[in-house]
C-alpha cells in the first residue's frame, strides 16, 4: 500500500504567509483610521456600532454619520466582493481575489496623497469598503476559517483548539493553536506599527501597506494548489 501523505493540498491564497500579511494590513488600517481619522475603526464594525450607540445617547454627542457611514460601507463591500466572485471569469488573467487586492491597493494609494484636511468621513468609508472586500474574500488559512481584519473570532477559534489540546489531547489541535496565535500576533503587530506610523506620517503612513499588497499578489500569482498542511 502507498504511504498516506500527511500534507493537505490547499489553494495559494490560503497559505499561512498570506493570512499573516493580510492580518498585518487589517490591524494597520484599524490603527490608522482610529489614530488619524476621528477614532473610527476601519474593520471592527462592532466597535463602530458601540461607539454609535454611546454617541447617540451619551453626553459627548458626535455626528452619528461618522459611525453609520463606515458600517454601511462595510456592508456594501461584502456585496461588492460577492459580485466580483460571481463575475470571476471576466477578469482574464486575474482571479477575483487578486482584483479585490488591486482595488484595495489603489484606494490606499489615493488616500496616501490626500491632505489631513480632507474629510475623514470619506477616508473611513473608503477603507471600510475595501476592508470588507478583503475580509469576505480571504476566509480560510490552511483550510481553517479565520478573519483577516478582526481578531475576536480568531481568538475564539484558538481557545477552542486549546480546549481540544487540554481536554482531548488532540495533537492536530495543537498545530491549529499556533496557526491562530500567529494570525492574532500579526494583527497586533500591524496595529502597533499602524499607530506609530500614523502619529508621525499621518495619511502618508498608509503607503506602508502597499509593499504588503504587492507581496501577497506575488505569492498568489500561481493559482495552483500546494502541499501546505505542515507549514507553521
């Protein structure tokens, strides 16, 4: 009998390196909008909903539109990515996920040239839109469900696998703990650098994400599957 392979064939866009780089972008953009553009989250719409409620009924009332608009933009971004998914055969050499990354990179490029006097609402809406497209387009890493733009779900999944290790002595779950932990770590790193860069470079800080997008596009340019279950 042939020896069973221990690795699993997965798509290039599900590589752990791609997931980690996208998590860096997710944390970075959240820190960027929160630091430079009115304390609004680009990705964490749960946070924006809480802030919306607080500002609607609290003493320090801000314009509800500052939070409503990014929430609606995020929702529309999900619909747009689903549309691209369904029209994926019309992009020639580019796959639909690559189109999503190109759109996100172009939005980031334009924002980097805008002055700080440009309305923050427009910038927050644009980033929320492309963040939603990214989150909805890249939903698995090494065949595991994950999120590239928020950390809560990844933390829950990591601790679920910790429970499997502790209570069920599941060896595969131990590997999954490291996968999820790595994604969370990269998200935090992105948030740290996003905050530090935004304080000094302001809108130009967003340019620092462009090399990451280019790197991801290079990594997934080969659409073939690879043996990646052993990658940590």
